[in-house]
């Protein structure tokens, strides 16, 4: 079942990308987005393809309970709101996007606590502790909200967001296999990676297809769900560290500037960080995707090795 679902996900996503690409909206080269001119005219919003294929097949093969069904619906909702933004003539703005992200995050967090409780496992200490359910929901909402937005911010270079997602999900897959998490969620991870790989076939430099917010926001929700279902949500920090640094620094910069009024805060650093290395360090787009993914792989490998060693 798992192999069949993974294979179908890859093949159907690949075929849909080929035959439906011309029906996707074209990137308009938004002036407020760096490298906007490079993306202008390319098919965007491809997230609607690989997310719909993933969600549909996951419902067919793995969704045996209400909890997983709600998670898949949350991923689809994030995709839909992102795709509608991709299609709109103008940017929706941070407020509208933030409200949608908050609603999806809250629904997902409450669902997790209802079905799983509020216990947190810490791999490096090989211990667990329980916190009040309300506190867990607040922290889970923060985790999902941050995941949506930092992953969305990394989607600015061909192949970067997709490849980092593969590295992160592969790392969570190892954790799931070691800790004995439900095989259905292992199936979800593998199928999601197959969908991303089929998309990356068209997204490496020079890309012909972009995932848009419809893809990156849905990825953010899915990665956060996988972090929660591992039973050790703090794993999100090391396994998504490159996402956090690349996309999160810009969000932190905006937050500090709005809170303090200091417009020169980190003014010499271009955000996200992949813009900094491209424009200042003159890295090529392919180098950025490859090097960032290598750094992420090294961090994930070292953390997993250290965490697993605690069981020896």
C-alpha cells in the first residue's frame, strides 16, 4: 500500500504538471519581490497540483481516522488560501494572510491536543514532560504559524524550498522509524516527498514552474504536523534550522523594526538570507539551493546521530 501510494503520487503529480501547467496562472514578476523579473511569465501556483494529488491519494490510502482527515484538510486549506493569493491581481497583504494562517494553525493545534494530549518528548534528554493543554495549544499554534511563514519565505530560488523540504522530511522519517511512530504517518511523509520530487523535476534552475504560496504554505503546515506527530515538537528547531534562519530572520527583522521603530536594524543584511548570499556573495541560484540543502543535511545528520546515541 505504501509503495503503491508513493509511486502513484509521483507519477500522477508528474503527469498533472505536464498536462496542466498551461492552465496555471503566470507569474507577473511582482515589483516588491527580488528577482521578480526572472520569474515573470513562468507558471506559478503549482502547489495546487502536487498538494491536491497528495491529499487525494492520502485520503484514499491512509486517512482511517478523523484526526488524520483534519490534518489533510488543514494542508489543503493552506494550499487553497495560498493559491487564491497567487491568482489575485494584487498581494493580499500580511493581515489577511496572517488571519488565515492563524485559523489553520489553531484548528490543527486543537486537533492534535484533543487526540494526543499535551506531553512533549525531548530526544537529547531521553525524557518527557506534560504541560497544560492550553499552553500546549498556544505553543503549537506558534510552531505551525512560524513553520508556514519561514518556509514560505524560502521559496525565492529555484529548487531551494523543495529540496530543503525533502531533507527535513527525510530526517523526520528516520526519527519516525527509530521511535516506532504509526506507519500511516510514515506513508504520508514518503508520499509527500514523492509529490515534491515530481514538482522539483520542473523547478531546478532554470525552472519552468513555481509552487507559489499555494505550495509553500501547505508545506509549512505539513512539516509542522509531522513535527507534532513525532511526539517531540522541539525537533522542528534543529531539523528546520536552515528554514528558520533563512526565512525567519527577515520576519524577526520586520517585527523588531515595527516594535522599536529602528529602521536601521540589521540594515546591512538582506532578507531572506538567500538574497544576501546571492547579491552580496554572488552565489548562483543553483549553488544556493545545493549549499543550503547540504548545510541542512549536515545539521540534521548530526542531530539525529546525537539523539539516537542516547538510546545506545
